[in-house]
């Protein structure tokens, strides 16, 4: 692959970024303690506008010690895959080697450097999974394989693991992309060092087609996830661009088909990410996303047709049980 054009987040601030494009807006935020949180999440899901739930780090249910690097050094998977963001090559290293590299890496990239590692799609520790499954801090409707995730209907052996960790220093990034198969994305900033954060650039769900056409006008293909957009390219985009600075305790909710790019800023950031599928997003995937995947020869991964099949079987069985119960009570 050709080298990624150089850019850096040095000097970025949320207030400064939103003044650089007339279509730039801050992503709406809501406190995790807001009494109207459920209604606000529902509005986010129907509107297709990104949302940030903030204030989790200050909550008594926040497992601060478990998110720290000292804990991860002992409990994380000891062999991980990392990406050099400059040439987009992936390779395996030990977790300890990765952490040593991060500690010796400047917070911001320079035009001369050739190596900056980003640990993407790292398997989450079992304790993190158990916390997410049992905590009262994250609304149950947002949890993987929860009541609002139809991927729970797949047989255990057929389920795709969507829960992943991301670790990187400043100026590591994920190029502009959409989450797989029109799923709902969830990204929790678990830990930061030296005041680190991550800047998110996002669109509404409805902007997927104009953004795809815009990418093609730039000589790029959105669904290949290979182009990191510059601020100038975002400013010229044919739609609203929502921006936020994600800090520790912020949960970013990504609507289906939202085009988004994430740039880490400052020191080390540690995030936990997962996806969730609803009946509505599966329908969107079936009619809009899967045809694109066939065109660009991309793997489907989330088994949409199988998920729909097992969801229909489960819901049919539930309706039959309800009918039997009703007949039994009537007699």
C-alpha cells in the first residue's frame, strides 16, 4: 500500500475544529445520570445522529483499576496484532513490546517518522466482558447480545465476536469508514494517559450515499476503509460533519451507516468497542450494505441472512408459546 499522507492532531481542540468548516457541528452529549437517558438514546437511534454519553468515569460502578495499563500488562492477551499507521502493515508483537514502543513514541507524529503503532481489534480481557455483561452503568439496551441485539439469536457457535480493544498513542487513527453491515457501534474510552483523547468526525446515517459519491470524486472508495480524510476534505464534504473530543468515561454511539474517522490525540488511549444489530439495521444491511460488499469484494462478517433467519425462528416460537398460554388460560 502507498504511504499514508502525513497529518497530525497537534494543536487540535474541539472549539478550534468546529470553526474550520461551515458544516462542522459538535456531537450532542448527555450525562449517564440523565433521567431522560432512555428517551434520548431512542431519539438517537431513530434520527441517525451520533450521540455521546458522558460522565461514566465519575460513577461508582466505573472499574478504574481494571482499565489501567498495569492491569492490562498482567491480564491482556500477551500476543497481539498491531498496525503501523504510516504504511498500514499489520504484524504480531508481544503486549509488553507494544507498551514499550508506546512509551517511547512521541505524542505527535512528525513528517520524518516511519513507524507509529496502533493496536486495533485486540481481543478484550475476559474480566472486561464480564463487567460489560453485568454492570448497571451501561444501559442494557446498548450491550452486546442484550435485549436490543438480534445477534443474540444466533447459535453460540455461529456468533461473531464484536467486542474489541483499541490501544494507541497520539496520531494513530482509523480511516473514514462505516461500521460493518449497518450495525450500531459503541465505543467506550476506558483509560487515557497525559490528558489524551480521541477526536471523532462523523456523519448522520442518511449521509452514507452522498459521502460514498464524494469519496469516489476524490478517487477513493469509502467501503475499502483505506483513506484518512484531511480537515480540508471534511470541510468540503456534501453533508454535516459532527465532531467530538472523546475523553475517559465517554461512550460514543455510532448510528448505522455513519461515516466516521477517529484520530487519537496526545498520550495513550485505551478504548473498548462493540457492535449491535436490530431488525431495522439488518434490513438496511440486506438491501444497501451487502450489495456494496459484493461490488468491492468485501467479506460480510456479520452473517445477516443467518441472523434474520434465527430471529424469525425465535420470534415465531415466542408467538406460539404466547398463543398456547392464552389458549390454556381461556380453558
